C-alpha cells in the first residue's frame, strides 16, 4: 500500500461538516466524514498499487462541505478537489550504449534541474499504437556520463499510453537527494513525447518536446555530396528573451560540428566549431549572450563536419519576465520541395481570458527569390483573405501579429496556407501567445506540408495539428 497525507485548509469563520470521497477504485480516504475546523484537517489517502500499470496514475479526493452559515452560506455546498498521484517504476540497471536502429526515438533533453528562479522537470508520455502488448527499453544518458548510463524496460498494453512523470527523478533516482541532471532519453521503439517545464508556485510553464527518430539525425557529408544542414529559427536574445541551445550525438560515435548564427537579413554573426563525445548532450544556456550576440529575430544552422557521429539540435526561447519557454526543434533545410504549407493555430483574439497574437517567421533556404501567397482561413468560416510576400534567398522574414498586420483582421483565429508557384524549400514557423502589458505566454508551431497529413490509404496521426479554439 502507498499512503499519502493531504491537508484540507479550513475557513476562518467556523467549523463545517464534510464528507470525503475518491474517484478511483484503487484509492481510499479516511476519515470519510467529520468536521473541518478553521485550522484545517489532514486526510489519509491510501492507494492499492497491485492493480495498477507502470507509470503515473492520477486520482482525485473530493471533499464536500455543507453549511447554512459562515463563508459557504451563499452556496450551501462547497466542493474541494485534491489530485493524488501514484508512480510505479520498473527496476533500473547500469547500461552501455549501442548504435540505435533508425526507428529509435530520442528525446534530446530530459532533466530534473534548477534554472534561473525556476525548477525544471520532464514528464514523458509513451503510446503503444500497436494491437498487442509490447516491451520498450528506456535508456537515460546524463550530460555528465560519469553519473552513469541507466536503463529500464517497461511494458505497455495495446493502445495504452504510459505516463512517466518527472522521469529523471522518479524512474532513475536522480534528484531525490537534491542533485540535478539533464540528459538524453532513448526509447526503442515507440511513439513518444515529453513535456519539460518550469515548476513554479503558480503552476507550470512548459514546452512540448517531441521525440526525434534516429533516422532524422544527420552526419558528415559523403564525398562529393552536400552536407545536410539543420535549421532553427524564431530565436531571440534581448532584454525580453534569452535562448538556450543544445546539440545531441545519438549514434555512439564522436562527431565534430559547426554551429552558425544568422540575423534575419541572412548575415552570418558567428561560426562556432564544437566536438561531441559519443552519446553526449551539450546544452549551452544563454548561448547567444555568451557569444555577445543580440537578436530580436534570428536563426541557427548546424552541420556535422567530421567523425562518424550523428547529431540533432534544439533551442529553447525563454521569456525573461515569466520564465515561460518554447521549444524550437531542428528541421533539415532544403528537404520540403513542396508548394503548400499550412500553419494552424494563428490568432488575433481579445477576450476576458487572454489576448492572443501570432508572429510568423518565413525562411527561404533556396538560392532564388520566391513570391509566396498567404491565405488566412477563419475558424468561424468567414471569407478567406490573401496577401503576398517576397522571400529573398537566406532571408528570414518576420510578420508580427500576422492576422491583424497582414490581413487587416481582428478578433479571429484560424490557419494560414502558404503557397508558391514552384516547389520550394521554405521553413514556416509561428509563435502564438497571450500578450499582456508585461509578459507573454505562448507556444511554437511548425507549419506542416501535405506529406505530414493523414490520407485515405490508412496513414494516421497521433495528434493532427488543426485550428485551435482560443479563449
């Protein structure tokens, strides 16, 4: 049995009768009824894990207060819901890394660590999309490999999603004594994602981190071939935002690489060579400021220059005022070759809950100028609006508050289609955020192409990007 004590605060103007119930059959609470005094009361919650699967299971203790006087007199009944979670882990053992197969999924940054006025942890979700139960191997390689590579195996039923909350601490035991670690999580083979977030007294501020298939890692160019290049955009370093940058080696071989920084006009500001050991993750916090670069809008290119290793990269742009981060994943430049891009979840919406805005970055990674047509489709079915922009080679064009500034539309959400007359290699990204007088809270959205969509042949998506309802 697992026992937790939860505290129910009281009310300063009296004692009130209460009843306590739970919403899961594996939970029990005691006392189940009584009197809630002004100083509050401790309830004992008991969980029976014998019927639970691996991972984090969440239930709720429901406390109902009844009275005809005092601070709850106007309602007669007041309900307090308290979430309770139980995490069942599998044995962890030391491990050595081997070359991962192409369908291995690698989460490039998973951690339990402190930052600037913040505490970060990673919650991972693994979905078994097959029709039968399966075993999956999870390997954590800390950025400091002297701490040891750790491995465990989990079982997921057909169609099940396993929650691995605060995985570095709860599953691998790093953080229980106040220590910190960040590293690479390798999953063989499954659909996986994670959320790494800043745990604050007012809630969580986080970012979704998709697992990267090992087949999308890049290495040095073959003889007489062009090098593959990873691109990251919508980056900033100024009084309002800072950018952390990370690179990961996933094959178990050393690699040399070159990191280049460009401003929005395509002018190169920095070439930084780096060497990574096998299976090394290196996160460079405050990367731009450490290299004395100030940017309102810029991008980074990464390519392997030597060694047999395979790499991917990521960036995290953080609002200095709120600590709210957004993840910028790397994409391989020059690979799209399409005429149609769709950016969902764009908005200019003001209401009692938020003030939503969308800023777009459009990057032309080709060698010739392109004219692109942008069409805004409202989620309420209004008349579409169009605009055209010219994108020069190497240019990163920013369209701030695009719905209002480009389409002259307010109080509307929807999606934008970007089309070109000839196949192009554009990178279209957006940041949709709640704009307040003193801070932003938002998310990074990558445009999708027809190759990313589901089709009648049976290819499906775990979560299809679509229009977001804004409130």
